[in-house]
C-alpha cells in the first residue's frame, strides 16, 4: 500500500515539476530579453508574439507549481524528524530514484544550456552570430532553471544522507546519477579541449577551413570554449564532492570506497580514453598512408604535418583521461593496503585496455583481409571503386590494425606473464574470465551479419537465385570479418579452456589436501560462528569448505562441530550439528576466531 502511495506522490511531483520548470524557463527567457540583459529577439518582435509566449509560460507555471508543491509536501512530510516511519520513508528506493532522476535531468539541461549560451555569446562578441540561431536568453534560462533544480534536489539528498546510513538502491541510485553526470561533464571537457587544440594547430600551420561570411575559427572556438568551461566546472565540482566523501569518516565514506558505481566510472574512463587515443592515432597514420599511396588531398607539407600529427595532439585530453582513470583506480586500491584488491584493480585496468586494443585491431584486420581476398581471388572492388576510394579505405583500416595491435599485445603479454607467475590466482580471476568471455562474445556478435550474408549467397547460388555480378567482391569483406572473428574466438577460447581446466584441478585437489591436513586446534576463548553448508545431491561440500577456508582472514579457522571440545556424557558429541545418532553432520562447520 505504501509503495503505491509513494509511486503516485513521486510520479506526480515529477510531472508537476517538469511542467512548472518549462514554464519558468519561458518566463525567465522573456524577462531577460525584455530587460535587454542578453539582447534577444523578443524586443524587436511584435507584441502579440510576446503576449502569446507570456501566456503559455504563466499557464504552465500556474498549473505545474501547485501539483508539484502539494505532492512534494506530502512526500517530504513523511521524512520529517520525529514522524513515525520517517526512517523507512527516507531509505525507500522510490525516493532515491526520484532524487537521482530529477537531479540528473536538471543538471544535463543546465550543462547543455550553459554551453550553448557561451557559444552564442562568443559568436556575438566576434561579430559572427548564427544566422538561424536562437537568442542567448533561451539557453541562459535553461542553465539557470536547471542549475537551481539540481541544487535543490542535491541539498535534499544531502539531508537524507546526513540523517543516517542508507543501504541498497537508496544508497547507489543517486550515486549512479552523480557519476553519470561526471562522465557527461568529462566528455564535454575533453571534446572542448580537443577542439581548441585543433584550432591552435591549424593556426600554427596556416590551415583553416573556408566558411562563408566569417573567420574559419569562430564556430570552433565558440563550441570549444563553451564545452571546456562548462565541462570543467561541472566535472570538477562533482569530482570534489566524491573526493570529500572518500576522505570522510562516516558511512558515506565507507560506501563510496567500496562502490561498484565508482569502479565502473573509472573503468569507463579507461575504455573511452583508450578508444579515443587509438582512433586519433589511427587517423594520423591513415593520413600518412594516403600520402604514401599518392592519394592525399594535398601535397602541401604543412597540411601533411597537420593531418598526421594534429589528431594525436588534439586528443591528448582523452589520453590524459585514460591515464587519470587508471592511476585513480590503482591508487585507491593501493590505499586499502590489501594486495588482493591491488591485483584485481591492476587486472581491470589491464584487460579493459586490452579489449579496446583488440577491438580496434580486429576491425581493421578484417577489412584489410577482405580487400586482399578480393584482389587474390579476382574480385573487382579495386577496379569498380577506383584507386582513390579503395586506397582511402585501405589506409584507414590498415591504420586501425597497425595502431590497435601493439596496445593489445602489450596488455595481453602482461596478463600472460602474471598467469605464468601466479596461475592459481590469475587463471581463476573474475577479471580475466570476464575479459575472455567479452572478447569471444564481441567477436561472435560482429561476425553474425557477415556469416548470415555468406550463407545467404551460398543458398542463392545453390538454388539458382539471382546473384551479384561479382560474388567474390560481394563476399570478400564478410569473409574477412568471419575469418578474423574465428581466429580471435579460437585463441581466446583456448585460453578460457585452459583456465577452466586449472580451476577444475584446483577444486578436485582441495578435498585431498583437506584429508591430509590436521584439523585446526581450538584455542581457549575462541569465538565460534556456526555455519551450515548445504548443496544439491551428488555435489561435494568439501570443495566448498576448502574455498571458505582459503578465503578466511588471518586468525580464523574452520573445524568440524565438536572437534577439540569435551563432549557431554562421557565423550559423546554435544554439538547442535549432530543428527539423532550423535554422529556429526558432514555438511556442517564452525568458523572460529582465536
């Protein structure tokens, strides 16, 4: 009953807030235009248009505000201090979802509104306003209203956290929204910085695109500055919030340190940074290959330097994001003082970069192999497309293969060395298993459409259906994709099979080791925690017992119920885990701390 009530209250509060906010944006834009704060077009518009927009804005505010206020007041009344059930209301997942979703949408609107406002402002200052662009007041109003809405709900969320510990979705849903916002802001920051670096490099070599009626750099500088300024401010603020939480001493600090959401955020930073770095480097190498093949757009040396070097330099912000995410992932793991955590973090950073490398290298290798098959088997792709077309494509995909292969070999070689040094740990690690399954699944998925086309053409030829003039050229790229995918799947499947055999051998060896090992001696004053280990018929619970024993911290041990104790009644087992005959249940153990 309470769940339905909460769902109704938060849903209606969200709808009312959305309607009122849209009306407030319209009203604020009109006000800013009227007072001439941003020099908008409303001042020069006819009065009927102004009155129509004003009517719409006031009507939405008049309708949406009471709906939001009434439902939000009822929702907030349930979490007030001293109210019965306030603790349960404060920690409900629906409340966390509402605060997370509204805060996320509000700040995204504010970010893009502020970026657009800066873009328009710079163009106006440079004397090159957009011909069909909107007024400055519209995105400014979006930024103001969105920022205020986010600030209010962030304040409400902070109050909920200060009131006491939150668990489950009530704890991680708003955190997910915060890190998603930080990710979006980080992308804006990197893209804005890349745009400005590109403009600077183009200016140094004297190369700029011709844009009718304005300097070539105006639009790019306006976009770059807007994204850089807004992205840096938002990402810096959100990262500061997270850093303060990590440095705290309350439940929020512990929850933040062990948060899977934070780990995913840092992992995404590694993936996106590595992917952007490799793609940028491949763009420069492709330009060099086009020049070597004699199909470059221009023989100008300055342009060649720009095309070859500029992409990698311009995308240095993404490379820095890769380094920053990796260093934070490893640094935070090192601060735990647990070598197991450090090793797991190192594996995550390693395998994420390896996955990006093999994805880029695999895509390039598949296309290059397809082109080679076409040439060897007598296809017509190189004849029909023309040298400039196929040469350009060859340069790009060959660059993918060349750029992606070294990072994958580097990261995978490190993983192979670790497995050779510690096979029991590395060969059974979750990170390694996840990487192998991810690569196998990615390769198979990418080859599904290619395999379907190959089989389609095969049946068409067998059944006498209409086939293309050059089946070889039609199938060369799909065959290339299928072959490369098959090689990737086969290699990683062999590695996965070896890991599975190792794991099976370790599980099989565990009971034998347990039989030869002396039972742990019970220390006087030890604290026992009875645990019952059960399993389906036909399974071996001893293997599970050994896994538990291996994972216990220092000072803990596992023993059979009654072992090391004086039984009542002349030595009979007084353990509660005995059956009616007094024989201990073999599926029961006691974990004790001495």
